[in-house]
C-alpha cells in the first residue's frame, strides 16, 4: 500500500492524542475501553513505555476505588487488560480478563442461536437486539483472549458472534451494515447505515482476519473475509471529497464523522488491499486535519443509540471530545505507522 506519510509526524500526532486521552475524565466503560484500546495499539506499534506505564497506573488506581458490574459495553476495557497482562504477567489483570469472559459466556443476555444481546447496564436495555458495537466490545475481545490462552471454545464463540452479526446486520444487496437488528420484530428498526456501526464491523473483521493463527481452518472466517470485502467495496464509493465518511453513509448531506472514518480507514489498512491506497490516503489526511494541536480529536459524534429516523442521527452533537474518537484515531494512525 503506497501512502504519503511521515513517520515523525505520525508519531507526534499519536503522542498528542495519547496525552490528551489520559487527561480526559474516562471511566470503566466503553468510551474508556475504546480509548485505551487505541493507546494499547499505539504502544504495540511505537514501543513507547510511557504509554504502558500510564495505562497501568490508571487501571491500578481504578481497581482500588472499585469496578462496576459487567455489561457488554464494560467488557471493552478488557482490551487494555490483555496488553497489560501480556506485558507484565501480573495475575490480577488475567483475573479481571477471565471474569469478563465468564460474564460473557455464562451471564450476558443472549437470544436466538446464543447471539449476544447488546447491553449498556445491568438491565435488559434492548431486548433481543444485536448492535454492530458488540463486535468491538465483546466478540473481538473474546477472540483475543482465546488466541492468547489457546482456548478454542473462546475463539469459536467469538467467531460465532461475528457470523450471526453479519447475518443480522449486513445488507447483502448493498454490502453496508445496519446499526442494529431487533429479533422480536425481525427488522432493522430505522434501517440506517450508520457510519460508526460500519466502522465497528469493518475494523473488528479486519483485525480478526489478521490476528487469528491459521484462520483458514475456521469455516466462519470465510464468511468474515467475504463480508469485509463486500463492505469495503461499498464504503469506498461513499467517501467525501475531504476524506471523511458521512455519519449516515448513503446520505450525501450527512456531516463527515471522524471516528467512523478512522475505524474504516484502519480496516482498509489492516486488510492490505493496495487498491485502497487512495481512499486510505484521503481518510488519513482528513482525520489528521481534525486533530487539534493538543491532541483532541474533533468532529466525533456523541453516543448514539439506534435512532428512530435519519434526523436522530444527523442531530447527534459532535462538539465534544469522545473516548471512542480518541481510540479509533489512535488505531488508525498506529495501523498506518505499522506499514510505512
């Protein structure tokens, strides 16, 4: 993949975004989970020990003050725990990882063919609903743990989640992903091709294909590869002139949304299709233009439920910095830095 990018500039940008992220008032929930996943990727690619030290200090302090109950969304914090355990070998991190795994395997709400229901609290928030977000918060986490511990049942469960989320959420005709699926009504609710949902799907599918050893021996992986191929083929045609993708992908008037753009770009980089170079370059330039000098990522839409209509998506505010914006941009910049 041919890109015009400076390693020095990328490292500088990564450092700025990491520093701003640690200054945010994040908690043990999905915004922090995505943010610190991005910091973890930055550590893996740059080797900056200070990133690891700051993550460890943050987690250790949080453990002391007390952790929340587990939900699908709070399991996103497990990504950073994997990095901490791999780097330090400290049992307390593995214990927390396995408590999240136990929750997902035995206590988390499921429906149909044991598909994880998206939950954001201890309540039955969205009965029998599948959201693309779950692939990042839970399925990709289960996959990483299964690979790390060589536990095939965890890998199988993770790939099972990918298989069913693809079947429920990806439109075979367009290749794009819906935000959510309601199994009770058998519909996609408002039926929007929300950009960040597509980013969750594309990024986690690309990473799954990248990190799973002998992936070709797992039948669901053939499903993932094909789904990702068709999704990116559709998405690339919808990129705006400034390199961003609209918050609703197929609605030309939708504002450009940076977190989705970063996730989609990172997926393209990870997939390694050289024909995506021009789209990756535009997205990289567009995202960098939306990083303030203090490392704050701009134009990131706020937390978004499956809204009732397109106005609901278009009116989501994008004024404030968000953990998922910081984390997905770090994932994008790290992916680019890794290949240039």
